[in-house]
C-alpha cells in the first residue's frame, strides 16, 4: 500500500486560470483523489485558490500557517519554491521548470532538490545549461490532460464552420483580427475568443471547446483542444507553428506546442491560411486519439507519485550539513541581486520622471493662466527643452509655438 503524503505545491500565483496554475490545480485534485494531502502555497491568491479550497485543498499564503512539515515540496517558480525549501530545510523537494523565457521559471540550486522536472525538451535544455544541476537529476515529463473532464466531441465536419482563439493573451486589440481574416478566406465566419485578456475567461473550457471545429492555441490550451477532437493550429503572438497533424503531433508535443514550434512562420494571414488549408477531420481524430492515449493525467500521476516517493525515501538516507543550505541560499540571493538592483534603478527613474511630470504640469497650468510675452517664449522653450519629459514636454513646446506664432 502506498503511503499517504503531505505535498506542498508552490506557484507564482493562484489567481487566474493560466498554464502552471491549472497544472497545479489538476495535480492537486488528482493527488487528493488518490488519498494524499496536497497543500497549495502562493503569495497571490484569487479565484483559482478559492476553487481549490471549495474542493477541500488547503491554500496558504504564509508558510508559518503550516504547523507540520510536508513530506515533499513540489516547487514551481523559484521565489516561492526557495521560500518553501528554506522554511522546511529537511524536506526533500522536486523542482518543475515550465518555461524557457519567464524569469520566474529560472531553476534554483539547493541541496534538498532531488530531481528537476522539465515539461518539454526545451525546458530540459534550460536545466542542462544551469550550473549546479546534474544531468542525472533531470526528468522530462510531458504535459497531460484530465480526460475525465475533456471528453471527445462528435466527428468534425468535412468543411470547418467555426473557430476559437483559445489564449489568455488574445484580444480584439492584438492579433485576433489577423486570425479572423484568415478564417474568412476559408469561409469561416464564426470566430470566438476564450481567455482572460478578452474578458471571456472560462472555468470549464471543456464545455466550450466541443462547439468549435478549429482552435488556435498553444501549450496547454492546444493540448486540451486536441484531446477534445478539434483541429488545432499552434499560434500566438510569437508566430505560427502550423496545423497539428498525426505526422507531427509527437514532435510538437516534445516541445509542448510552445515557443520554439512557433518559430516556423511569422504570425500573418498568409501563414495562418496555409495552416488552415491542411484541415482534415479524419486526421484531427487521429491526433485526438493519440493525445488521449499518451497524455492521460492518471498515467502522469502514477509517474509523479513514484517521483515523490523516491524523494521521500531519499530524505531518510541523505544528510546535508547546515553549511550546504546556507551556501546555496547565499548563491541564490546573489543571483537575485542584479534583478533587485535593476528594479531599484527603474523605481528611482520612475520617481524622477513623476517629479518632472508634476513640474511640467504645473508649468503648463502657469503658462495657461499667464501667457508669456512673445519675447520670453524662446527662453521658455529652452527651459522646458532641458527637461524633455516625452509627451508632456511636447505639449508644453506646442503650447509655446502657438503663442509665438500669434
């Protein structure tokens, strides 16, 4: 019989329904179903945290609330993960890398981390190029879908009738119109958007996806759409990865349908039209069947439980002196120093700009109340030019120019 574990899962935030947040959500509920005791930790809580608590998963924003140390730390995002590992220095941890670019994903090096998990081959490269991480510590575990929620839809029509842009980034103010134009060229008039930036975030996307034939998405959103049986074009603002087919699905999944795949073509009406021209309802069904066979959450949880147990067993045999923890903590703080100093510099510049802005606003008001004589306009322009505060400077200069030409 497998032991019941108390597992502390960390994340940058638990407010909106985004990639790593929903990963934690599905894993926590899956562990709960299997008899474990997951606990979620983040400093930024919101709707998703409330949803987890309604489903009886404890959510905390202060580790001092945890009266008993966890058996394993499942770390995501280095600030929260390091906070947890320093608070519970005897607890073994695994650390997940979910992305190539976000600074929050930067992997920390700490003696209690038994394994690092990459969600795709690109994240594995990030781990392999991080000093202090041994290749033997790295596991690659490709992303999953909760097939209990995401049921397959009826077969796709021979000619697509509808499309959905499934992304938290997409909106009518950015690339949505490019996708709509490409769809119109294919005779697709019904194009919806689902995601936070469009104001249409959905807690149950599985109920929405079944109503669309083609889905434009990346990463987790793309994976979920494929599991339902939609034809998927991998895209977001970074570019177009093309239509997912039975021939390329395995390769694209190894890159999590993410940023490297979207380097294939720029985001344009032409590249999207080319992807749509390969639409095949029969092939979309093959893709869906493959995803459902290879990316099942339950299989994923089997492997994750084994990783937790391995880490927990290591805790009884490995011993790390306090000096090792302190050295790792010192190195981590040193790695943060440039970011903190950069932020301090930006804050200083912002405050300085705010002071300049206030001065110029006051000067504008003064000049509007008491228009200068024409002989003093040139001197006033020189005075304002010395400040040069972007739009406000131009407002003042234009004001002087109008007075000068009276």
